[in-house]
C-alpha cells in the first residue's frame, strides 16, 4: 500500500463522520481478521518504540469477531512496522 492509498483508508476507532487518516500521524494497516484493511494509528507507539509500533502487538475491541460484542482481535506487527497481522480473537 503506497502513501496515497493510506491517506484514503479508514482508521480504527475514528469518528464515523471523519474516518480518514490525519496528516502528521503514522499508520499501520491491519491484515486479516475482522478488522482487515483498517488503518491503526501507531504514532505514539512509534515515538516510544523506535519506529516499529508496539512489539508485542495490540488487542482491539470489535463486535464483528468470533466473540461478538465485548470481543477483541489480536494483531502483531510485522518487522516493517507498516502492517499488523491478525493472530486470532479473544473474549
């Protein structure tokens, strides 16, 4: 995904009225699972983690995963820091 495509994507957790990425922020693409294709704002994680986002991954609330409302999806970063792969859903 090139930079232009990133700027057209939807950001996880963003307001429905303004779902796009914001200038000056860093994003990674979620790959697979219930949140496939969404962008994750990793600006703060990169500032603290040396440019690769969170090393252990993130759990993101989602109602469309295996466990429905209240469930979460686990995503871990690839070495490139621009993609996070789905590892599974957790209650």
